[in-house]
C-alpha cells in the first residue's frame, strides 16, 4: 500500500517539476488569455446599449435574464470553470500512445495508465492554478464591478467548488474515453474535433446556455440531457446565483452521475481495448 | 552577414513564376491527400459557422450592434464575411510559412534560404500554400453576397452598389491582407532574436480578436478609445476589417462621411507603411541571424 502511494507521489512530483520549468511563459500566457474577454466586454456593452435604449420595457435591459454586468461576469466565471475542465492534449496523447505502441509500458509495469494520467493531470492543474492565481486575481479585481450581486451565499460557494472538482473529473474522463476509442479506430483526431466543437457551443463556453434558441430545434432543453453543460455553464451559473437551491444540488448530483458513468465507461473500454490490442510499433 | 541580400540584387528572378510554382506544388501535395483536405476544409468552415451562429443568436435580442451605428444584421454579416475572406487569405498563403520560419531559424536551415539567388522574404513567405483554408474565404464571399442582396432589396436602405464599390472593396481587402501579412512577418521575424516563437498561432488569434468587431464598439469610453487608437495607429488592424466592410455595407449611409474617407485614405497609407516597416524588421532580424547547429 505504502509503496503504491509512493509510486503515485513520484509521478506527481515529476509532473509538477516538468510544469514549473515554463512558469514565466505561463503567467504571460494566462494574462493573454483574457484578451478575448476584453473585446467581449466592449461587444456586449454595445449590444446592451441598444437594448436599454429601446422603448419597450419587456426586456428590462436584460438578455435571457442577464444584465450587462451578469453577462461579463458570466464570461469571466467561464474562464475559471474552463481552467478546471479543459484538458488540452489529453485525447490526442492517449491516441498517440496507443497508435505508436507506447501504451505497452503500462501493460508490463504494475502501473495503471488512467491513474497515472490522472495524477499527472492533477499535478499540471495544481501548478497552473498556483501560477495563474496572480493574473486571475488581478483581472477579477479589476472587473469586480461586473459582479452585480457581490459574493455568492456560502451554500452557492460550496456547490460551486464541488462542481469545479467534478468538472475536472468529468472533462478528464470524457477525453480519456475519446482517446481510448483509438483501440478500435486508428484515427480519432476528427472525433476529438467534433467533441471540441460541440463542447464550445453546448457547454456554455461560447455564450450562456439560456441564449440557445428553442425553435426550430429545442437546443435549450437538449443541453440539459448532455454532460457538456457541466464543463462550463453549470459552475458559472451557480456562482452567479442563476439557480435555486434545489436546482443546484440536483445539478450537482447529475454531474456526479455523469462522472461515474464516464469512469466506468473508461475502465470498460480499457479492459476491452487491451484485449484486442495488437501492440504494433516500437 | 555583411551585406543584406537585397543589395546584391536578384532582379533577374521571375518572382511570379516562383510563387506560382510554389502554389502549384502545394496544390498537388494537397490533392494527394484528398480526404484529409476535405476534412480540413470542413473543420475550418465549422468554426466560421459557429461564429455565424453566435451572431444569429445575438441578433434575436438586438437589431444592431451599438446604438445608431447602423450595424444591423445584414450589415454585420457583410462585416463577418469580410473577416473570413481576409483570414482565409492570410491562412492560405502565409500562416504556415511564418510558422515554419521559426523552425528554419532554430534548425539553421535558413542558411539554404539565404544562399539562393532570390529575395529571402519571398522564399520565407510563400513556399507552402494551405489551399484548404480557402474554403472559409468562399464561405465569406457567399455570406457577403447574400447579405448585400438582402440590403439591396430593402427599400429603407439606399445601398450604393456598382463596379466601383466592388473594386474598392477588393482594393481594401488587398490592403487588409498587406497589413496582416506585415504584422505576422514582423512577429515571425522576432524569433531570430528570441530564439523561438511557438506562439505564432496564439498571437494571430489575439490580434485578430481585436478586428473581429466593428470599431464603433470601442468608441464610447476612454479605455475603448485608447484601444481604438492603438489598433488603428500603432498596429493598424482595425482598418483592415472595417474599411472594406464599410465600403460594401455602408452602415452610416451614403455618401460617406469625412471621417470614413480619411480612414480609407489612412488604410491605404497604413498598408504601404506596414509593408515597409515589416520589410525593415525582417532585414534587420536577418542581420542578427547567426545560423545554428551544423
């Protein structure tokens, strides 16, 4: 048992050190990542300027229930949830190691591949938060005026943090599953691309899901049946107080079920895949 | 390098033939992987379609972007189409080459470029043509055509549309491409000093980020004006998209206002100046090139 913990700890430390090498690049890169948010602030301002000047009061200066501040705050919060749920390079990495035969090393070592990747990912993310904390704090401090409701209640805060942790696991296991498809199909790049596209549109990364049209196809209802919304929208909506207490906890429970589903799916795919794996390549 | 390659004079090289050979070779290469080519076309177009959908949704809630700016739905889609055309031209002809430029520097292969009896800027800028990216431009032209037709059939809008507007549009597209080309060339050249420039595509993303929307959205607040000034006069990317789009969409009506004429004049000037400036940066950077490895 102790030896096992030690193994994982070593994997963790290696990954941490790997990441710390590029910390300067990292911090600048994080700040740059807010540039699109900056232009969005101007874009939405121009849109809300039109809406608030309109004579009909039915909209009350809101778009789908979002005031101007809420909209900007939403985009800012999405940068946080995406920092947890996005897994750059995971699907392609798994696919590559299967295609090149590198995956063999996990078949002969007493180390579980998915577990190993998870530990590495946790390490990378922790290093990222550690370094990105400074630029994030700076940007959120400058933008504090957009959070019209101030800090959320303790209950919302709790659900928010739990949902962030779950969104990390959800993002991780979805991408693992996509990568493991490589056991059956050699090329999964296009699958990964489709996932990225759907994710961008239907997770709430691009805009709050309330904006989705209900006709001709009721996309608004469809996203509730998909796991994608937990990768961006859900946590942001919780933080901004968009959901009632009951909706929050139910959403969290559904998210947990999705995580469980993808963990089981990944395990199942791994065991099936290894059985049909023919270990070509050096 | 004691002498810049320019001074030795490569006038005899037929640049048109060189560039068209590059383009033809790339097309042959692309056509040998046809399925991949089609997938790339689809993937680049799907990002554009997503962008289109975002604004389709936005226009369900508002009838214009910015109060009294005239950027109604059809006007804005002319704008969006214009951006797709410019983006696709840059990505078809230059992006991949600039990306490979930093590799040339890192591996020392730039030596071979400098040895050839032809202007190194041409040899760095044109060798690969990424034809699949042109799909987006086609999509952009279709969107522009459709939106202009909608504007023309609207009796409330007095759109002026003639051979002259089309020619002016094309001219300003060329200017726009020239500006974007220069910005990317200058950025890519810095990798000679910095040793590496892995983030060229990131830079492209961040810079295009500022020209994606009509410039009116910046013209309301102090910080907005500061951004507007920076991206008009320091890095002139705002005129790249705004001028050609205004030529066709005429959001503030015709005839053009005085400031639109001056900005259009400035766009021409900016294109020439940025070409010259980027050429200067490129040659300056080459002088500091100290080969590598072997």
